[in-house]
């Protein structure tokens, strides 16, 4: 065992949260150690989740011609896809480039990288184990960013071919002819859309009567319509009681005695934090049943000086938010200047079509008793929407009818995850509908949706104010 080293910050996990936290501390002049068990850096976001799945989606959209079917018919194909291996080439290249960038950034900022399995042996003492070497070091501050893995319920055999999780499905060579997706969360919906576009007959089973409850209902109505039009069959309110295999077929039985048969089952039952692998008990910590740690508003756990960020602290568990959490945790740990977090963080769902939003939904505003109005722009009214053939896309702005300040933005359609950032920036800088209505957007672009939605909203607010003025006038006459 080598001599013990001392660091200012130890980061366990080199995914988005750990990487950005480490870079933040290193740029501030602190001595930083990062421990990563995998052979490549980047965490689930780069290696098994975000980057591979979104690359697969983009390749699917390009090679299947989904975007052009409005013009050329629903049977239009650029070319037939016989195996997933044809689609993985671009994903592999993107993953390799991203991991190289991660490694180069750590090296250039003087971060010490330990490759191996990390675990606590004390509150601020960490051991790193490799086949031929064991190293122990201490740190004044610790950031836990070990990510998560697909949850596996007991008794279910994930063989990686007929029954798969969201990591394993990326390793399939074949395109299932009939895919059963269990769970209509973000991951389940995204893969249902991708494989439906590839030609699979997809059945989506969900134990709730609705799905993606945190998304605006009007957007979900559009998404469900588009998914059904592409051939996805919904089985809502059905709880799966058994998943089994019969030869080259698999089946899912429900508690209502239904049996759905296919040749592959994708089980999406949530995520399990990887905290069970790092002996958090030695640091005085305890995780919940899903492996998640509790943190305060500064991302600090109940043990002073130990922070957690990313998937291990739960929702929203996005790469973008995880990066910011890691950075902000380190800023608090070392007393670095850090402006207040922007309240309206973007959320993106890479279904087909995309969904993205900032701020509360109509339901959430209604529950809180907050008055609002909405302005809507439909892609079919916008020249760019017509050019790209997206006739069902929509952008909706929820706003205060008195001040016209922006409360939230909800978008479904091609490029939604890019388009949302215009609304995010305007809202963060206290802009209102007047700004968007007077702004000049390139023509033809989807950015014009903001102008159209703002004008629609202003007209609605003007009508409301006219109504109120007349009511007030009538009451004065009666008096």
C-alpha cells in the first residue's frame, strides 16, 4: 500500500456532476482527485445513456426518413435498416470523442485521476482498489457523483437479448420485430419512439392511467397521437405480474390476466443509485431504497463537507442539471462566489417528436391558484415548420395576464430542446411578451414561434382587460 495522499477535494465518479465539480475546484486552485471505475470517463451520460441513445435516435431519424414523411408519405424510407449495428457507428464515434475531451480537460487542469473502485474507509478517507494496486487518500471535501443504473426487480432474468434494460438495449444487434416496453417514463417513451420508427411493432405497458405527469397535458396529447400514428400500442393502467420466455418469444402477463407476446422486452422500472458500491456507511451516510442520498439546498449531505450531485440525489437526474449541481456543490464547499441558481431549468425529452419545457405546467399553476393566460404558435403556421414538414409541433407560453411576464414555456416538435433556450433566457432576464413580440427573428426559423405566440398572448390579455373594463363600467353604472 502506497503512502497516503491528501487532497482538498475528492470526487467519486467522473460523469457530468463529478467532472464539472472537479474542474470548478481545480480552476480555483484546489488539489483535486477524481476516482472512476470505468475504463472511460463521462459516466452514464456519455457511455450508456444520453449520448448513445440520442445518437441512435438521430441516426434513426436520418436513415429512416421519418422527418420527410409529411411530404413523401408514411411508407417513405431513405433505406431499410437491417440491424442496429448500422446505427451504432455514429454513436461510437461521438462517445469516443466525448471521453477524450473529458480526459483532456482533467489533465489540462491538473486533476489527479485514479482509475479503480472507490469506497469509503472513513468519513473523508477513500480507498481505490485495482487488480494490482490499492491506494488510500484523504480529502477535506468529498463530492459523491457515482450515478445510477437501471433498476432490476428481483426474479427477473435480464439476459441481454430477450429481456433487456435501458443499458442492454443499446448492445442489441437485431431490431426486434415486436418490442414490449414496460414503463412509460422518459426512457421507456424515448425507446418506444425510436424502435417504432425503425419498424418494430411496439407495445407500451404502463401501470398508470397516464404518463409523464410532469409534462403539459396538451403536449402529451400531441405526443400520444404521434406515437399511435407511428404504430405504438398503449396498454395503460396495466401492471405487469410476470415476464417470461418461450423459445424465441417473450411474454408479459398483467394482473388483469392479459398476455402480450413479442420477441424482446425492454424493462424500464426506474433507476438505482450506485451508492451501495462505495461503503457510504463508513462515512456516516445512509441511502434510501433507491440508493439516493438526501442533500440540502447547497447539495450537502447530513455529513458536513460531503456533497452529492447527479442521479444519486434523484429528480431531475439530467446531464445538464447534474453538471450544474456538481459545480454549485463545489462552490459552496470552498466558499466560491456563485450566483443564485436560475429557477427555470430546461427539461428535454427526446421522444419523436421532442418535448422541452421550462417552468410550471398549467396544472401546477392551477393547483397553486396562480392566474395565467397562454399564447400559442403552431409549427404549421410558421414557414420553417412547413419546410421541415412538422405540422403538429407547437410552442406555448404561459404568462401573467397583468404584467405579461413569462411563467413557463412548453414546446413539442422538431428542435424543441434547442428552441426552449430562447424562452429560458428571456424569462431569466425578466423579459415579457412585449419583448418577444417586438423581437426580430431570422426568417424562416422556428424562433418565429415566440413572436407568434407572444402576439397571440397579448391579444388574449387585451381581450381579458377589455372584458374587465366593461365589467367595472357596468358596476359603476349600477351604483
